[in-house]
């Protein structure tokens, strides 16, 4: 069974910072990519940032320069550091882990963690 669990969401004032974490628990799931998405009320889910196992991290234009995505070496754990947060960043943030179980390509989503930016 694969579990994807996010943590680190909180209420923060504009200009503040948060560090979100994602832990993937699975005995046979080989994680190749870890991505962060967000969904604000009434809006579609959108990609925030992603990092493959081999390659360079990427982030969406609306957060570029304000976020840093990373993965712990050898661990199925990743982080999204967000700085200079704005009210428009308020959303539920989801981790999506992509990889393989045996020969099958699969992906799993977490339940999300709430980020609220408000004074």
C-alpha cells in the first residue's frame, strides 16, 4: 500500500514563509518524480513545482523566485519551501508522487495540507 502524506501547512501572514513536506511510504514503489500542486476554492488544481529523480527542479511562473523544491537524497521525502507568501497563495497544497511498481507506471496523491495567507 502506498501512502503520500503532506505536512507543514499553516496560517501565515503576508510576506511569511512555510516549508511543506511530503513523505511517500511504500515498500515496492520506486519514486521518480515528486510534484506539488495547489487548489484554491473555486479554482482548478494547478502545478506549483516539480522535481524529477534525475533533472532540474521547475516551478510555475506565479511562484518563481519565491519557492524552492527539494528531495532528500535516498529518501522518499520532499519539501517545498515557500517565501514571501501572498494571500493569492492560499490553497490546499497536494503532493503527487510518480514512479513505478514493478513495470507499471503509477502516481499517487496525498490528501493535501492547507496553506492560508492572511493578516
